């Protein structure tokens, strides 16, 4: 499993603690130091079955500064994926990728069911 996180994020810390408590093996990846590529994001988006907007960190400062709430609806999926690949702070975290399963954000009840 690949655990993509921002170490200072309290939700990421809770998710990491949950993974450790359940003795799940994972590779940790710092989302800012090693931002997901366009190709990775496209693959994860397709596997997730989620709306692309769920991949954006809508509560983040950068999202608000860029006024993406108003811009995203006018952008194509490709443009949105390319934008996400430019800065890890735009990407919702934590993210967990396990084969064909992709979890965006940490909801303990969802992770319990699917893992």
C-alpha cells in the first residue's frame, strides 16, 4: 500500500496511527516533497470511482488563494489533473492506494470496510 500524506496534517497523523494500530504495511510518501504525477493522479482517479473534485484539498489555503471553487467547473478533467500534479498542497490528503482501491481523505469507517 502507498500512503500519501503531509506529515504536519492532523488528519494524516490520525490515518497513519490507524494504519499502524491495524498492523498494515505501507510505504509513506510526503505529498509535497514527492507530489503525485499527472499519470498517477489520472490512474488513481479512474480507479477510485470518485468525482475529480474529491481529489482537491478544498479547505486548503492554496485552493482558496487560486479561487479554484469558481475555476474548476470551467476546466476539463485533463486541465484539473495537470493542475493537481503541479503542487501537493492542492491534493486532498491523506490518500491510500492499494492495488485497485484508492481512498481519498480519512474516514475510519470507510477504511474499516474496504481494508
